[in-house]
């Protein structure tokens, strides 16, 4: 019997029990759909994070002091000295003081992230202003209580009114709004447009911080590695303990994020693939039932000359067709639902051709693997015993 004839008989058998076929495919559909959704959304998240890091600049080096104390302190003066010694490699720097708090305008309250920075941070992050001005060196030097707010806060906190010159309270302290900035990469990474920027000197007083533990340095092009090495050497000379500080470049951060998200993608895809295996077991169960129900049919076919190979091919093709149909439906549903879910999360789903092909061929492999045993069992039936089967 030719392959085409085996396929026609398998298709006829599938069509004769549509409800059973649909239920059999359900496990495969759910498994493939889950793989497509999880990988698509996670990959979309990865792309967004990577784009945000690139937007923040690929020529940044950050240094952080771990477990700061009286003897473990990195002062602004220390960073000024480092910048002076590395003028050929370093362009700008900023201390970074971070904190969480509540901003209040009139009767409206909103939780926020506060960034204490200097005037160079604006250039380092390529900030764009929709209204007002940026922070100046004088604001930092005089500990001025001025604030730049993310544009997302204008509608939420000020109900669309012009915020420039308005007084707001951050953790009970009064600040004057001097500028509105477009949502930055840093804001996206920290949860959206709910960030307020104030002078780091003022932030230290608001949050009662004695030691600044984090600094960011913008290097000239292709000087990131040199600055990283020089900064590591300077930190070791100061602390004499490699565990007292951490120096990391934006390239290293990109690699770390990429590795972490890749691992997460693989883990989630593996978890989703388990449901494909469960679907495969369902296929095997249904095919075994089908073999039992069609024992007499198999006996008749063997009695009139059907070879074992033909019986094996028919049942194996049935299993593969059911599995592949489930895979195709699962892929289509997965792509649609991945885009819907990603849009609801403010992301762009990334469903690659590779993951689509992987899902399809994996579902085909499941059909072959779990269909082989029932097909082999059917092909080995004794025709005389099969004809006696009721």
C-alpha cells in the first residue's frame, strides 16, 4: 500500500471520530500554545530590557560600594580625583542616590522612585525635556529643593495642568518642579514614569544618607575597558578588599541580562514542553483504544493480504497527523495570544521563526514517539485472533 493510500485511510479514520480527535489534539494545542506564548513574551521582555540598556548608553561604567561604613566610603572628592586622573578616558560622572517615597500635590498622593543626581546625569542619560529646564550645577551646590518629574506624572499627579513652578511634597519636604522629562530607559527599567529627579546633595538630606554608594561614569568612545580597569585598580588601592566594591560596565550588564533572560526563556519553554509530553501520552492512549476497537478491521485487512508495514504506517500516520494538526492550531493560537498578552503588558511579542519550527517539529516528534507503540502493536496482531475478536 502506498503512502498516499495510508494517508487517506488515516485521514478517513480521524474524520470518523471528530470529537475524540479534537480532545486528543487538545493536549498538543495547549502545549504548543504555552511554548509560543511564554517564549514570545519573555523574548519581547528581553528585547525591551536590552533596548533600554542600549538607550542608557554603551559607554557607561558604574561603581558601587558594598556594605558602606565609616571605613568603607567613596566620596565625591574621590570621584573628582579619579576623573582628573583619567581626563583622556572619562567624559562625565554623576553620584546616584536612590530612594522610594511618596509625592503629594494638593490632595493627590503617588508612590515614586527618587533619583538624587548631579547636572551631568542629564547629558549621560540624553534626557529630553517637554517643559521647563534641567538641573544646574548651582542647584546641586546649594542643595536646592528643585525637582524634575517624568512626563507620566503630569496627568496622574497634576491632572494635565502645567507643573512648572508648582510645589510638591516628597516625603513631606517641599520641592519646586523645574522640568518635565520624557520617560527614560532608567525609568522603564524601574517600573515606568513614576520617577522624580532631585539634586543628590538634597537627596542625601531627605533620605538621611551619609555615604553615597553608587556612581556612574560616562567614558569616551571605546574607552570603557580602560576606565573599568583603572577604576578597579583605584578602588582596590583605596579599600584593599575586592569584596568592598563592584565595578561593572554597561557591556557586562548587557551580557548578564542577556544570559539571565536566555536561561529564563529556556526554563519556561521546558516547563511548557512538559504539557506537550502529556499531550503525547494522551495520543498514545487514544491510539491504543483505537487499535482495540479496530482489531477485527485489522484482521480483515491482514487476511486479504495487507502487510505489517501498511498497518504500521496507517496507525503511525494517524498519530502524526493528529499531533501536527494540534501543533499548527497551537502555533496560530500561541502567536495571537502572545501578541494580545504582550500588548496588555506594554510589550512587543517576539515570536521567532525558530521557535515556530521547533514547536511544529517537536509536536511531530511527539506524534511519532507516542504513536509508534500503538502502531507497532496493531501491525503485530495475529489475523486469525483479530478476526475472532468481538
